[in-house]
C-alpha cells in the first residue's frame, strides 16, 4: 500500500511538471500577453527576409534593382551597375536577389508564346555574367501565373509571391529539389502579422512592415494625407514618427510603389523620386540614385498568344 501511494505521488508530480512546462511555451490567451512580455519574440523568418528590394552579400555590399538596371552599393556608398535587366533580348528580370555567391533572377520570357510558360528562374554571377537558366516555374503540372513579380529567398527555398491574382498565394521553389514543392493561400506579411497579433492583440495598426530591436514599423496616412513611418514599441506602448511624405508623388503617375527596406542598421527608401539611404534614426540621408533612373521602363504586351516587350520613355 505504501509503495502504491509513493508511485501515485510520483506520477502526479511528473504530470504537474509536464503541464507547467507546456504552459510556459505558449502565450496566455486569457490575458493581455503584451503586458508581461519583456521582448518581441523571434519569428520564423528574420526581418531581412521581408525586404522587397535590398539584399546584402558577405562582404557588406548591398544589391538592388531599379529602372532598367541592377545595382551594387559598396561600403563607401559607391553605386555601380551590375547588369541590364534584359538578357539576350529573351528574358526580362522581374526581381533579383543575392544569395550564396550568386544573383538569382525571376524572369519573364519575352517574344515568347504564352502557352509555353511565362516565368522562369535563372542565375548570374556578381558581375552580371554567366547567365544560367534554371527552370520553368510549374506546380501541379500547371505554369505559375505570369503576374508574379517578386520573391524572397532563405534556407535554399525561393518564395514566389503571387500578389495580383484573385487569390493571393505563396509558392515555394526548392533549390535542392529544383521544383516548386508547395503552395499556400496567404501572404508572407499576413502570416507574420497573425503571429505577432497573438502576443500583442492591442497593437493599434493593421500591418507590420518591419520588426527590429523590439519595435514594429509601419507606414500610415494621416487625415492631412501625410505619410508617416511609425516606430511602435509594443512592450511599452510608445511610438516615434517619421514624416516621409516628400518621397511620395501625388498623384502617382509613375506606377512605382514606395517601400522601405532595412539592412543592418540602415534604412532604404525606394520611390519614384529616387533611392535613398538613412541611418537607423532616419538621419544622415544619402541619395544613391535620382529619379532619372525611372525615365525608361519596359512594358509587356500580350498579342496573338505572344508576350511582346516595349521600351517606354518618359
């Protein structure tokens, strides 16, 4: 009998310890979790993953695409052109990202029959040479939509963002399998927002563009139509605001969307007025490129089952 009681007590103790351990791993959904949080938890993707344009190599150089060219910015802020985004008069680069010693390209085939697939992946070296076509983009025996124009890359996966179809999706291409291996009806921003909303349900905005140093960042528009970049601390519920209205053109006739990337401790603003670099406090502004880079751009036309390319000058 004594042995039975000892075993019963031991079993109850193990169960209680297990329950306590499990409770510590999950946010408390019955209370306001942001009151007790001491730091913003890490998401499955780092914030660099959410940059729309800028990537960085292991030597501290930045890369980005603007207008008709892809550029490199060295540590002294010297900007050099790496390549023109039209290769062999056959492949138009829609997006490009540095990764593991190469530049990966999302390309549209031009002067090309639509029925043979519009999108593909390719690589070039860091000088824009050695163009290598990798694959057509196919999932479940169907070509991916030709309106995909942006991707992210991490852990040898390329995430292709279908933002302009009726149902938004993320397609995952594996560099190891050399194939599109997954599809989700979501956006990468929605997934991250839902993750943080569980911890900070009283966050006052509907979007999160960046997460750095325990702060959330997001652009809002005021009643006066001013564009404000908000730095919000969800732990202490404080905020700082940076007026970035000057980087927006109204009305926007260029078709160029303003976005803000952060690499290391530098902010980058990409807009129809040019490309700008700032320090982490939005000070020490440096203009990397002016608005003239957008005086020319390519347009794709669909005629008689063919994808045709047109160079438009401002």
